[in-house]
């Protein structure tokens, strides 16, 4: 369970948000909404421990977060997440797993890439792929990371309609298996959400 209470964040003299609170249990999905500049990305970064909060508390499994346990259970895809252009999709996926301290076998990596629609492109340099295909390489991590908490900032960006539908299916499957998701999106979501937070 993720519990957030009294969260506040400023950038310079400007208060982005204050007194943000919510509780997410297994199977819950929170959609964070707001105009550009409202603080959605800042909130996501605060939640995962990449930016400091002015006030408030974050607890994961009843313990203060961020912590090593929290980061083991978390996968975060930021708004500007990128892949290494000189590596192939397969190499990118296995490299990301190694950074997470996981041993990802080639077959498991290939299976994830194929599920994301990248069959036949596994061994091409990422630099020759389209922006949407590069996003699919990133999203394949969702199938290999085995994280309980997904924090996805504008994950639907640069995706065509079939990829948007596929990502919606992946998130729904994750929730169905007891996972938790927090996401931002400027477009209608292809899945049911249990909570909405407007900034």
C-alpha cells in the first residue's frame, strides 16, 4: 500500500502544489491530471525520491519512503525517459535490467520486445527506430522489471493508437495482478482508473 499525506512542493518562489494526499492499495490506479506547468512531473519526481518535498510524508508498505525496499518495488518512467541510441532494443532492455540489479535472459527480453510489437527490430540500432518504436523499447521494461508500483509520466506520448491500446492492456493486467499504478496523461486513458488527482 502507498500512503501519501500533506505533500507540498515549490519551484523557486512558486508553490506548485500543497496538501496532496492519497492512499493506493493493490489494484488501484491513480490518474494525475492538470494543465502544463501544474506540477504533475514534479509530483511524480517527489513520489519516487528524485526531488525533495517541502512538506509531507510518503509511506510504502507502512514504512517511510523512499527506501531501498521502495525502490526495489518501483519502476519509474519519466517524461523524458530515453534509450541508448547506439544499442539495440535487446541490448537496451538487458542493460536496464543490469542497472536494476536483475539478470534478464535473452529469451525473456525477446518475449517482452515481441509483445510490444518490435519483432524484427530486436537487433537494429535504436537510432534507426521511430519515436514510437523507441517508446515501445522503454515500455518493454514494464514486462521485465517485475515491479509492484508503476509510476508513469506521460507514458502514452509518441504512441500510435494500437500502442496506446496495448499499454492500456499492460497496465490493466498489472492492476489485475495486484499491482499499483500512478500515471499522468493529457489524453483519454484506455483503462479504468480508481482515483483521479487534479493539480
